[in-house]
C-alpha cells in the first residue's frame, strides 16, 4: 500500500458503487445476524438416525413397520435466513468484482494492507502513534492514516466471505429429515464461530464510526450513497 493510494481514498472517499453496496450490505448483514440469533433451527434428533438414514421414510413406513418421521418443519425465520444468506453471498460476489477495479476505496489491496511491506509499516506506525489515544477513546482523523480502519474492514469482508461460503454449503447440505452428518456439523461449527468473530468486528466498526462522528471527522459523508 503506497502513501499515494492511501491518499487517493482519503481525498475521494469511496466511489459511488461502494457507497451503494455498503448501504445494502450493512442492512442485509444486520438483519441476517439478528434473524440468526432469534430463529429456530429445524433439526432431527440423533435417536431417529437408524430408522431414516438408510431407508427412505416411505419404504420404512410401508415395509418395515418403522414409524415414519416426516421432515421437521422449517420455521419462517429459518427460511428467511436461508434466502437472505444467498442474497448476501451474491452481494459479496459483486464486492469481490469491485475489489478488482481501481475505483476509489474499492481495491482489495486497500482492504488488506498487512499483506504488503509498506502496508505493514504503515500499520505499525499508526498503532504506535495512535495507541495512547485509543486508550482514552480518541481516534485519529482519516487524514492521519487509515491502515488500521481498512484492516478492520478487510477482516469484516473476510469473515463475511467465510460466513457466506459455509452458509451456502449448509443451504445444500442441511437435512430436515435426518440428523446432520459429521461434515455438516463441522461446517455449522465454523459458520457459528465466524458469526461470533463478525459480531465482535462489527461492534468495533460501529463503535469507531460513532467515535469518529462524535469527534467531528464526518466519516459517514465518505460512505453514504447520497453524497
Ligand atoms: C449502522 C451501521 C453502519 C455504519 C454507520 C457504518 C459506517 C461506515 C463508514 C462511515 C465507513 C467508511 C469508513 C471510512 O471512512 O473509511 C464504513 C465502511 C465500511 N463498512 Fe460500515 N457501517 C455500518 C455497518 C456495516 C456493516 C453491517 C458492515 C458489514 C457487515 C460494514 C462493513 C463495512 C466495510 C467493509 C467498509 C469499507 C467499505 C468497503 O470496502 O466496502 N459496515 N462503514
């Protein structure tokens, strides 16, 4: 990350497509995280495995005298979660395409400064200079360096991509007629763990936005679609 590319973002804020993307993405993500916390997940209990894992329910019912288990009912919350999740996955594909352009604030290099020697140096310098301020909830304005903020945005994107990939796999793999396989259970664990990390990052993101605004840095002007 060169000083020049960092300045480009500071001077121009974010390109219009990124601003529009941010509004739609933030709305979808906040809704999705809330639904994810509140919904009931349809699951078949472990004890029913033998009767339905190797004989289809219809066959089991007719010829073996085993009580048929109908599919567990999907709640509205779970269905909304599934389709909103697929929408978020599609939005992320759009953001990945934008990350390959040189639109202001869009390029992937700006989201991952720590991948480059110059970016790592800038990160180190910012942390050294600004740490004392952070301890008293004071944030430096974007003109004084954005490597830390951009890294947080990058981790939000990374966590969102992991969440979307695992969520899409769960969409195709989650069973409502039999207990989950070990692999699906593992993917679900990664999905939940990522959600926890994402919530922590978002908490930090939103707190930073509030502090910046409060300290007069007007950063919302840089991202709002109407500006
Ligand atoms: C109340 C909600 C939110 C507010 C007020 C807000 C505000 C902002 C602001 C002001 C910036 C620009 C920071 C800068 O000056 O560099 C920004 C960037 C960003 N925000 Fe948010 N944000 C919110 C929610 C979210 C959510 C829910 C996500 C993701 C799940 C998110 C992800 C990002 C990302 C990734 C960027 C960098 C732009 C990009 O590369 O696409 N934000 N946000």
